[in-house]
C-alpha cells in the first residue's frame, strides 16, 4: 500500500502540473472554454495516457485499476463505472459513458477547485498583507502605548514632585506666616514694653520736672523779669479786660460764631456747587433732547415706536420743568424726576449711538469693499497736473496764433516774398493743421479724462458722504465723551473752585469749556477736509451734507442763518445737477474761497447758537 | 534776574517784615533793619549777646531777638528806636520764643518745657501755661490770630489746649487720642486742627475748633508713619507725607484720602516733564585745561526724555531718622500745585497738579535739595541746593541762575518777599536779595511744544 501511495502521489502531482498547464491555456481564451477543454483533455490525455498510467495502470492490471477507480469514485459519490449487472456472477462491464461522465465531472470539479484555490490564494495574500499591516499597526500602537505609559509615569512623577514642592511651599508659607505672626507679636510686645518704659521714664521725668519747677520757680528768682521802657498800647487800641465769666461766655460765643460762619460758608459753597451741577444736568438734558429729537423724527416714521414716544414725553416734560423753573427747589420729587428723565434719555442716546456705531461699521465694510475709489490726494495731484497741462497748451496756442498773425502780416506786405513764401506757408499750414488736429485729439483726451475725473469726483462724493456719516458718529461719540468728561470736569472744577474762594472767577471758565471744546473739535475734524474738498470739488454733495447740521440748528436760530441758507442750498442744487459746470466753477479760486468762508461762517453761527443756549 | 550786593549775616537770621517794607538781619549781636527797596540801613540795634532767633511782630512794629544761651529776649521797636524791652527767663532757661499774633505778647518756652511764659508788652501781667509738650510742632496759632492751640503732656497722656489769644483764656481742653503727639497745625480757615502722632505710628486726627474729633486717619500700621504735614491755603486739602514715600491728600468734606501720590524712582509717563539739571560744558575750560574755572560750572535745565530714573539713596535701616519718606511738602499759594521732596531721592522735587491730582513735573538737581518755597503771589517755586545757584520753577518752565559775586555763595536757605518780586538768599554768613523781573527776560527751558496747552 505504501508503494501505491507514492505512485499516486507522483501521478497526482504530474496530473496537477498538466492541468495547470492547460488551465493556463484556457485562461488565454475563456470564450471557447468548454470545447477546448474537451479537445485539450482528449488530446493530452491520449498523449499522456501512457506515461500517466504507466505507473498506476498497466496492461496487466487494467481490471484492478478500473475496479479500484470504481471503488474510489463510488466512495466519492460518483456513479459506478460498471454497468449494472443483472446477476452477481456475471462479470461487470465497464461503462464507457459513465467513465467519461465521471472524468468530465472530475475535470469540472478540478477546475472549480483550482479557481477556488486561486481565490483562496489571493485572499490569503490579501489577508497576509492585511495581517502584516495589522501587525505593523499593532507594533506601532504598542510602541505608542509604551511611550505614553512612560510619559504618564513621568508626568505622575512630576506631579508627585510638584505636589511635594507645593506641600513644602505650603509648609514654608505656613512657617513664614507663623514667623510673621511671631514677629508681629514681638513687635507688639516690644511696643507695649516700650510704651510702658516710656511711661515709666516719663513719670520719672515729670517728677524731676516738677521738682525742678519747684526749685526754679519758687525761689522767687529775681532774675526772671521784664524790663520795659514803657508799656505800649494794644494793637487794637482797646484796654485789656478782666477775665470774667462774661468774657468766657463771649469767647464761647465767638468761637461758635466762627464755626457757624464756616459751616454757613461751606453750605453756601455746596449749594452753589449743587446749583451748578443741576445747571449742567439741565443743559445736558436739553442738549440731549435737541440732539435726539431731529434724528429721531426720521426713525419715528420708521415706526420705531417706543423711543420716539418716550422722547416726545420728555420733550413735554422738559418744557414743563423749564416753565416751572423748579430747579432751585431741591425737592425730592423734582430730583427724582430729573434724574430719571436724564437716565432714560441717556439710555436712548446710548442706544442711538450704538445704532450709529453699527451703521458706521456697516459703512466701513462697504467702504472697504470698493477699492477702486481714488484717494483724495491722488485726485488733487492729478487735477493739478491736468490744469498745468491745459495752461501750457493754451500758451502754445497763443504763441502759435501770434506767429501766424505775424507771418500773415508780413505776407500782406510783400507780394513777392509772399509768393516765394507761399510754398513754405502752405507747408507750414499743413504742419499746423496736423498740429491742430493733434491738439484737438489731445483736447478730446483731456475732456475724456476730465469726465472720468468728474465721475471719480462723484464717487468721492459718495465716499465723502460715508465719511460724513462716520464723522457724525465720531462727533457724537466725542460729544458723549465730552459731556461725561465735562460733567466730571466741571464737577471737579466746582469742587475745587467752590472752596478755593474765587468761585466767581471760575464759573465762566468752567462754563466756557464745553462751548470752546465743541467748535474746536469740529474745526479739528472737518474744515481741513472741507477745504481740501472745496479745492477739488466744491460741487460734490458733501457740502450740502456739511450744511445739514447747521440747517438743523437754524430751526431755532437767528435771521442770519436763514439769510445764507438759500444761497447755499441753491449752490448745492446746481452742484448736483451738473458736475461739469461745477468743475469749471471750482477751478476759480474765488469760488473756493467763497465756499470756504461760507463753511467757516456756518461754524461761527453754530457757535453763536450754542452760546445762546442757557 | 538781578542780584543785590552781598551783606553779612550770621546764623541765617534774615526776615522780611510781614508788611513787606523792611528786612531784618542779624550779624552776631547786632540787628540790622533795612528798607527792602533801597536796602539802606534804617535801624541798627545792639543786643546783649549773639542773636539766635529773630522774629517780626505781626504788625511789623516790633522785632524780637532771642538769645537762648543767656535765657534772654530783647524786643525792639521800629518806630521808637530808643524803646527797649528785655525779658530775662533767669535760671529757668529758654528754648523757644515767639510772638503772639497781636504783636503785644511774647511767648517764651523754658528749658525742659517746664512752662510757657506769656509776657505782655501792654501790661505787667505775666501768664504761665504749664505742661507744654516738647515736640516737633507744639504751638500753633490760627491764621486769623484768634486762637492758640498748644500740645500738652500730662500724666503720660497727650492733651490739646485751645486758648483765646486776646485774653489767654482757656477755651477748650481735650485729650488727643495719640501715643505721642508730634505736631499740631491749624487749617488756614482756623476751624480745623490737625494733630499727628509720632513717626512710630501713622495717625492723624482732625479736631474742630470746639474740640470735637472730626476724623481720624491711619494709612497703615507697623511701620514708620507721618513725616510731614501741610494744609492747602484754601483749607480744602491736607497733604500728609509719610515714611513710605507717599503723600496722601485728604479732603475737607469727608476727611478721606482723595489721592495718593507715590514717588516712583522711574518716571515713564510721557506727559510728565522731567527737568534735569545739567552742567554746561565749558568749552573754554576744555580749551585751556591749565587754568581751572574760577567758579563752579554753570548749569542749565534739560528736558529729559522719559523714562527717567532718578538717583536714589539707600537709607541706613539701622539708624534713627532714616533718610526716607516725604520730608517736605508745600502747596502753592493758589492751591494749584504741591511740591514735595522724597528724602531718599534727595535731588528731586516733585510738583503735583492738584486740580488733576497727578504728577505734573519733576526737577532733578545735581545736588540734594536743601529748601524750596512757593512764591506767595503766583505758582512759582524757588529751590536751593546748597550750591551757588538758585532755581525757579513755574508752569512755563524752569530756570537755573548763578548767584553773582566773589567767592562761592552757597545758598542754604531762601525766603520770598511778600509780593513775590524778590527773594532773599541766605548762605552761611552772607545774604543777598534776588530781584525777579516780571517780564520774561531770562532764559527758561521752555517745555516742548507738544506739551504746550
């Protein structure tokens, strides 16, 4: 049996080799798989049969081989190779069909197995690589784990050390505290000791002093004396008075009088200070009302409801309070009313300012978005350059005209020369014409450029508008700061002046501070810009914007303001209508000045208006 | 600035009369009274010994000369040169002498502070006040001359007595809640009396004229306390300088601290102008190094750029009266400024803006500041450092002026004339007057334009 096994083994291996060979073939042409199979199987089989079965099956042992195969196949569940015999005695016949079927089936099975094997192999490979990867990962993770573990240990160690340190420090702190306590105790005990000693010493010293006093004073020291030529009169011219109960009472009276006077003085100062503060408060309130009402007229249209109504309430309120002029009364209700109203208005103002802030930030964002806006300086420079060029061109034209005229004049004088020169003249004319056309083109270009600049100017105007808005918000903020600051300031000033005795002199300065500051800040911000703007484009809508605050103010201001207002509005209208026209107007210095002076005048008028405010 | 000629002087005794007309100066045992305008000698009095103290009476009619060594006080009349008065304290001794505000009484403190004797020039009456306390500032007359506050010590306790000066009647007597009262001072309005404790304890007490305790203030404990105290002329502020190098300003309404002025050694705020005295580089001296400059080098002020670190002195911790803390402070006459000196930054004078309650300017001198005094008329501070220069600060700028004359005139002390036009400069044994021009004819180190307001 052992031999058998070996034989089969080799046979199987060779078979498998063969099969692998032909499977490779089949792989090459999978379409004609079956037919080829059959063919191939038949051909190599026939070729190889001999060699194949040389070991296993020989001429002699065909029967045994067949029976063996039959047995083997039946055990694997294939149909028997033999035909069904009728009787047991009869010899079994080999069924070729069955053999072939079996073979085919075996081959199919083999193929399947091979495929499966291939699959399994690839899978195996895959799995192997996966395995490798996982192993790698595992190793890495393990490493990581190790390092983190180590780290953890290190951190724990550090933590422990720090805790240790902390504990030590705590201990030290405690020790120090104890030490401090001890030292303080020592100091205290020393102090008491010192005081005690001092007292003892002082007592001794006092005793000594007393003794000395007795010794020195009671000896009737003749030396202790005053030599005076003659007694002088008292400074007040009165005679000395005896000390009596009466004089004592008088002294008391006087003392209390002095104290009372002082308190009265102080009360007066405080009252004055209070009045001043109230005035400031009132003014602030008024200003707030005036500041809030014109702006909130518009929001009210937006049906922004609550604030508007509140304001109107307060306007009424303010009117009432003013009419009654009950500021001098320090009555509780009035005070409450005033503070409440101020507080509310303050809240409104705050919200308003916040709104403005938001607006400004929005505008800012927008402003930063369009970057193609030309900066004002560039614009100015450009216009200046253009103007210069225009001037030069004009001069050139003039000189050329002069030359022409001269030549014409000379031409009239002398016919012959003219004839001679005719050709030259013609030539020159041609050249001039050329130049003229060139010139015209240049002019056209200039025009174009000018137009682009006016466009830019309009854009600038827009920018300017945004800037105005920003400025307004800034001013508002400034004003807010100022009011708070001034409020404090005046408080300080009052406090200072109230008791320094020259309050009357101080009053106006304190008052004038907010007034002075306002125009100052305005002039800080705007005139510079406006002057620049006036130079470049006085027609831009910015001027009208600029006039706006003044026109607001003019609602309750003097006739002068009204006088100038229409002129300026007209100017502005014109400016809006045609930028080009405005441009030419602006180039004249006179108009610039006019505009500028107008602006400055508006300042002064507003200033005056401010002064009128109580 | 013009300077008068130099006159002789001893013990730095030179005083303007309260009415501003006369100038009294002492040379050994002679008292010289000059006219302020002409500096002509009007009177010359001869005392019995070297004069140690001189004082004008409030009405400028009498001058008191004290000779403590002999226990003697001599009073001279300006109007009647032949009139004389001599007060002898005999064996009781004399340690202090002063006028009463009416100019008709002399208050003499005997040795060991046994008592104060009140001698009257009008009557024969003599009053005694017992138990005066020996302290830094134990006597204080109110500005209007009505009241005298006196620190007393009885049975190891501090008391304050308030006397009516017109008849020396005791008006109030109350115990001060202090360990060891160091000084008392009336507010200029005469209604509040400030009393402060010894330097061992920070404590300042404020008493009303009628003896009520208005307030007590203590900034800290366990450390050296108050070193100097000054009322603002408006009585509105009380500045308290202490050993911690700070000035605390109390207000007169709540008597609470309204601000604390520290004296940092480095100034980094660019708003503060730091004037630094610098020696002028003498090119002539450099050119000819062989001959030394005849006088001390001239100096000028430079505006130092912040941050500036000032020279500090490390005080000896183991000695009494350490050179540390705010040792001198003075309000300007218009209440707007406060000048201080921190003793461990001895070369610097701090000038504080009282309106804004912040540091305004710092002057750093080349040598330690000896004395400073405000112009009685305007915010102008005169400073001397013991050198031959006098320094004047005003909000507009700062100027350093060399005192002319032969030899070195070391200005140890100075005092303003009443109208602020002139300044007496005192050296060890000379004095001269310095006349300040009202017009700005002097070089001032003006502030940089960005500081101009």
